[in-house]
C-alpha cells in the first residue's frame, strides 16, 4: 500500500509556505511568526489538563464571551508573535477590544485579523478548536490607523486556519490561489503539505448548523433546512446532520467531505453570531478559493463598519457547480 504522505523536500511546510508566500511577496518572517503561534497554541492545548490550563480565566472578551485561560494564552502568543515578526503594523484579535497598533514597526505593511482560539467553549471537553487568521496589505502611505483595515474580505491577500484536533491541520490560501492543507508532524516540528489544492467535493448530503436555534429562525431558513431533511423527490434521501460547534472543525470537515455549513442569523441574533472581520471573511475566502458557492462570495464582499461587527447573511458554504466548471 502506498502512503498518501510524501516526505520529499518539496513537501516540507516551510518551503511550501514560503513558495506560496513569494507569490504575493508575503514575507517569510510573517509566515514563520504565524507558524510559531500555531505550534505554540497546539502545544498548550495538548497540555492544558496537565498544567492547570482548563477552565475560565475570570474575564470576558470584546464580544462579551467569558474567556478561558487558553483564550488568554492563545491571544498573548499570537500578539507577541505578530509584534516580533516586525512585519505586522495592525492586529485585530477577538480577544482585544481595540486594534493593536505596532508603532515600533513603522515600515510594516501588513494588517492581521485573528480569532486566536475559535470554538473555545469546546476546549475543556477535548473537542477540536482552531485559530482563524486573515492578512491585509496596507498602502505605502499607511498611517497605522485601525480604520485602514475596515475592509471587505475581497481585500484580504491571504487567509487560513489551523485546527487543533487529533493532529494540527493548517489550511491556507492566497488571493486568487488554491487552498492547501498541511499536517503538523510533531516529531519534525513542521507542517507538512498533505492536502494540496483542496476543493469542496461536488456533493455530499451533510448539513451542519445549530439546529437548536430553529425556534428563532425565519421561515425561509426553516423551509431550506426542511427541504434537506424531507426531500420531495421520489426515493430522495435526507441529509445527515453533523455539528461540532467549533467553526474551524465544522469548516474543515465540510472542505474535506462536502455538504453545507451555515450559521444563519435569527430572531435572537438578527445580525448573526459570527464576526465578519476575523471569522467570516477569512473562512469565506478559503471556501471561495475551494470552489464554494455564491453565499460565501457575498460574505467575502461584505465590509465591517466596526472592528467586531457581525455579518448578515452569515457564512454558508456549499459546493458551487459554476465554480467547479469554471
Ligand atoms: O463564533 C464562535 C463559535 O464558537 C464558532 O466557532 C461556532 O461555529 C459557533 O460559535 C458555535 O455557536 P453555538 O454554540 O451557538 O452553536
């Protein structure tokens, strides 16, 4: 039996990431800083139960959620890595009320948006969580002001996420590029390219949403999900439900297996729950480059008006026949 995984020099993550990065002149220092964050966060998540890092930190974040100890540590790691890369001028994190401005790097031209540990309510149960990030390029005349990154997702030059599960999986895409997946090899301490050119499979009858919110859904949303569960075609089979409750994990499964992921706005959260800048926009860019549907594209084009704004409609990812045939 031949192994899927190749250890040829071209599979080593740093080489692969840097060669992708060169396409857009995304600096290798920023790539190294991102990888350092993912490896460090993965390390602390794995050790959390052993070194008393489970549970709440006793504080809340910019969006009002209770912070876990690992939320605080993940954010500290990410902030320190971006600051010390020397290439990041602005940083927006879900865990920080304000945009962080690194004036010590006046020549830095990148703005990074991130959710250091997405899905952290799942942390203590050992369920997969992840880091989501997006990168904008600032103009040469940047003044390093937070307004400069209130941009639509179409302006992102790169985005990705790392899922911390049975293994750490890094998925990254560049503007107009393909989507590539890397698996962390703990022995080497490197991300290895294991899933080149990821594309949503054309069809798979899986839907992924928090159905517990259906009481609050608008009629068209209810009708849509009912159409998946009660097909009208003769011999039509209902979709299966899969919902982890960590967007990164649900998105990763959707990228690999296909199907639909959605977090619809509802009467309880009329503007939706997910945040546009560091949750929906980066994820939508990945799904768009992985041949997803128009709904994801609309999310890519939406523009935040404040740092932690939500977005409506919320991200819906499903395979797009048009994009596949293009
Ligand atoms: O936005 C944070 C998040 O944890 C996502 O990762 C996830 O998709 C969603 O919220 C889960 O929300 P709920 O618990 O309402 O289903």
